[in-house]
């Protein structure tokens, strides 16, 4: 069935108008639920210093304290190869990914959307998943 161009154009205008209304909807007056400052939604979990709206914090002192307080729950990783040097703000070296933390360790650390905790020898590293860029290195926290 062939539709006239005017019907197709009219449907396009209707879809665009409806999407503009959805994006212009007022915020939830209750100020609660997922993605807001209220209590977490039913499928949302928050850890210490977990700010899902803005990504990881700048101060990782509380995370260092969590690792220190639960030191017996964290295992040291294998040392990286001698030619591997991790740098904050730079991607992981080619072919090196560090070691993923286990579930027991991850349940103690805050989660940030788009980031993943790894270990590299005595260090715990926070990496941007999509790019492999090192966001933070918690040096020697596993010693």
C-alpha cells in the first residue's frame, strides 16, 4: 500500500511535536526516585559517594578508607609487566587491562555508571569502560 507524501509528512510533524512535548515535561514535583536526590528507586543501588548524575567524585579519600577498613576482603593483583605504566587521564596500555575485582570486593565499593574498578599489583584503578581511560589510581591501597 502506497501512502501519499502529505500523510507521511504529517506523521513526521506529529512525531516531532510529540517528542518536543516529552522533553519539555516538568520535573517530578516529589523530587524522589531514580536520578534525583531522593531515595533510590526500586532498581537503583547507591554506594558511598555514588553520584550517578555527575560520575565519580574528585575526592577518593572515602574509597581509600573503605578499602583500608575491609583490607581482608581485598586481594592484591598480579604486578603489571615491567613496561606497563598506568597514568591518570591516559588510556590503558595496549594489551593490558588489569584484573577485574571480584563480587565480594565490588559490593564494598561505590559504583559509577560507565566506569569499572580494576586492580594492578598493589593499586586499585577506576577505568572508563568505553574508552579504557584511567580516571583514578588508588596507589598502594592493597599493600
